[in-house]
C-alpha cells in the first residue's frame, strides 16, 4: 500500500512535515512561511528539565506548536491523537493509510535506523510522515532526509513510543480541512507579532533575556561543576542549536527566508533589509557553535575560552534585541 505522496526535503522536520502535508492537500505553502506564521523562532532555558543529562535549552517552541499556530492563523484544522496502547496506535495509522491519508508522526530520534549513528541520541520531538506500508516496513518521508526511506513495523512502534522528555506517546496528526483561500498577510503579521513578543519577553529564561541568562551560566560552569560537566553542558547548547531539527543558527536562516517572502506579500521592503540582518545573526550563531565545539572536543588553544564564549552570546543577545525591536516597529 503506497499513497501518491510527494517528498520535499526541508531544513526542519516540523515545518517540512506541515508544508508537505499541506501541499499534498492542494495548499501550496513554503517551509519558511509555515515557520514564520507558526512563530517558530524562540529561545528558552529550562533548568529543571534535563535532556541528555543537561539542562534543556530550546530554540523552538514545544513540539506541535508551530503547525498548530500556523493552522489556526491560516484557517485549516489539524487532528492530533495520542495513544497509550501501541496496537491501537498502529491500527489508527493503518486506517489512515487505507483512507489515503498521509500522516505526520512525532517520534524519538534514537531509534531511527535510517539516521547516521552520530545523529541518533535521545530526543523525542522529531517529526516525519508515513505514506504507505508493506508486509515488513512502513514507508517514511522524513523531510530532513534527501530521499524517502523505511522503518520496520517494530522500529516504527519503538520510535512512536520512545521514553523520556517529550515522550511522543504514539502521537499522529494530519490536516482535516483546508480552506480554499487564506488571509496570508493577516497570518504573517500575527506570526511576526508573537515572535517579537516572545523574543522580547521580560522573563529571565525566555527570548533575548534567556540568552543572556545562559551566557552568565556559561561563565560559571567550569568553576561550579568542573571542566568535564561544563563541556557536556556546552555540547548541549550546540546540539540543540545545530543538530536538533536545525536549531538556533538554522532557524535564523529560515526566519530570514520567511521575511524575504513576507516583504513582497505585505509590500514592506524594510522586511527585506531585516531579512539580511537576521541572516548575519544566524552566521554569528554558527560561529559560536564552531568555537564552542572546539572547546568541548578539547581542540581550542584559546585561554579564558568560557568567558569568550559567554561574551559572544551577549553580543548575539544585543543584536537580536535590536533586531526584534526594529521588526516589531516595521509591522506595527
């Protein structure tokens, strides 16, 4: 059983799944547009939640939030179902496939056998589409992969019911109604306003202030915990930034592409200039990741390197604060 589903590779899993499912249903929309309308750009530090034995840092909102917000703002509906029983979860997915409904799944990364070993670690907020089934395998469109792939029935059950933080609980989702026409300008403005509000929030663990909080902690980690733990925590920042579904640096590039598209739709050329500015901020995040990776791999020859990294994070926070204030003003 195989549905007529077209696979498009994307930069980020949730945006890619959303865009691909909508395109399948006749609603043409790009990955950056889904990301921007769904207010996908974010930063949060959650010290009490541990992921891979380190405090959670996320450059995106909770799994499913981007698609849900984009759906609300564009006027279509998404059905989401979680399960406690793996057999019920499998039956529901099989029923969808029999009814020609390609279905999005939230899954754990560690059990994805088609991922290279170095990318398989315990993270449960990955997304993919199942669009068919054979006697032994499910047919999988994972938007971060170049080509479609497969998982055995047993392996799909394993990733759908992975344990730990953000456990997917067999979650599946798919659009159930698509409008003939959406108010794109209105949806874009709502998405931008919420992103600006989040990134400029007066809360020490969120947005620009959250970046500054983590910067202060980076300075303290070697003395407080020792170099080994400090390096593990630093690796967590980079992993969440660069390897978990694109993360901080890549998200800035996607948001820049969203602003580029939005400039024409809204007739606001200033968004094009802000798009270039956000691309440069993305470059700063990438530079930070490269330098940080040298540290936790013990390849950096620089002295006082944790303070240098903290300084770079502060510079990025200053750039982002100025950027989002200008963006907020541009769409006011």
